[in-house]
């Protein structure tokens, strides 16, 4: 073989290799999209912020983190659903309709979950700055 033949990188074997790599990456993406995303188990926390009395619900940093996690999962699922719907569309007007529906739904989810998280923070701050009912321990 001449050195000119060895320097060519556009042969059939190179094209086959590129197609095989593309197919493998598409297979991996499809497999990842089909597998459900599992939420990490909530660790047990005994910090003073997370501990509450029996008559009030426990509002702590874990609760707020779970609210963020729930919002992230909802948002991700909505985006994945949007991409699936959009990939099957053939006309521009249908694509615009799907996009506007996605934007409306994403805004509603954002607004509702933001309100929920804001209320959790507010409750946490109120609980943290509420004076305790028991007198301080004597030394």
C-alpha cells in the first residue's frame, strides 16, 4: 500500500465504523430514556432544624430538598414528554401548538412548586425564630 492510501479516511470501512458508533450511541440514549429515574432515599436527619414537636409537621431542610427534587423530576418528565411529542410532528402549526402547550404547562408547574417551596422556607424560618416553650436549662 502506498502512503497516500493509508492517509485516506473516507473509505467504506470508516463510514461503517461511524455508522456503528452512531447506532450504539442512539441505542444507549434510548435505553437511558426508557429506564425510570429513581429518587435517592431520604437520609435520616436528627439535626435540630429537622426535629419538630409532635403537634406540628416536620419542616426541615430535607423537606425543602425533597420539594426541589420533586419539581426537578416533574420538569424533567415534562421536557422528555415534550421532546417525544415534538419528534413525531410533521407540520409547523402542530409543532407550535405543542410548544405553546409545553410552555404553559412548564410555567404552571414552576409557579405552583415555587409557591410550595416558598411556603416551606417561610414555615422553617418561623419555626426557627419562634421562642421555645420550655425554660432554658440551668447550669
